[in-house]
C-alpha cells in the first residue's frame, strides 16, 4: 500500500466500540483512518456517498433495517467499496447471509481490536477475509447448480475465475493481465456478474463446486 491512506467508515450502534476503533486507528499509525460513522443502518449508503471510503465496516446486529440490508444497499449503490461485516453473534446463518448479501469479508467482534488492521489492508488490496470455518460453511450451504458454468465461459474468463478463486489480489491480476488496477477491478466485477456471484468468496465456492479448481490444479501439474 506504500504511503497511501486507507479511509474507512463504520456503521455500528455501539458508541463504545465506535470510539474505541477510532482511537485504535489513530494510535496505530498504520495508514488507516476512520473518516465517518453512523449508528443508523439506514444511513449507511449516505455515509459512503459523503466520504468515499475504501472500506465500509458494518455491524450485523443493528436495529431495522439491520446490517444485512445495509450491506446490500451499500454494495448496490457503491459496488467498488469493500465491505467488512462484524458481529458478536455466534449464529453461522447470520454470518453466511452477510457474505451472500455482498460483504467482502467477515470478522467476529470477539477479535482483538489490533486484529482489524491487517484485514482492512487486505480488503483494499483485493483479498477477501473470512474465517476458515465460515468459508467451509459457505461452500457446504451453497445450493446453486454450478456444473455447467465453466463450459459457458471462454478461456480468459475461466483463467480469471481461477485467479479469483485462488485468492489473487487485484494487484496480482493487474500484473498478470498487464492492465491497470482499475481495469482489473472492472474485469473481476464483470466476471462476478457473469457467474452470478455476489463477491469473491462466493466465486471461490462456486469454483470448487464446478470443478474449476480441480482443472486448475491439473493444468499446473502438466
């Protein structure tokens, strides 16, 4: 990330958590700063529109319309903004629904505050941040038929899908395709629309179910 500053906004109705995260980021000196916050999930889209953040951090356990609705609204209005869902809930279904709503990552609120810094930086670089057990749950719970998807794509689309499923960052994709970061982001967004995935995490799950990852491993062994 060099000397670039990562701007985040926070949607959370717990004042102590909001103040604590703001103080943590200010003290960390890691190039991450909170530029805005709201305790109202209905104001999430307006908050993002006003501050143009790199990452929006949203608590799932919010009063109506709730965190999941806020994630969907933010990703619909500002698809380029990365979304990190947080929750103190242990309900795996609620966590999976956050990813299906479009969140690019999830962390439990029981994580140490310092543990937020690296995931935030990783999200901006194009990675997804998901605990291993939650990713397994997403794969197991997926009921979308995926077998025919690979055959519907051309070689370049399959190659890009494999890169996304492997977890390649936006920088890595830009380097491999010899394009700008902006173009790489557009390529990935177009691919996600094409395969019907709401984020990279779901794209990786679909890749596994479609057999694409097996084909990619065989290609590497040749």
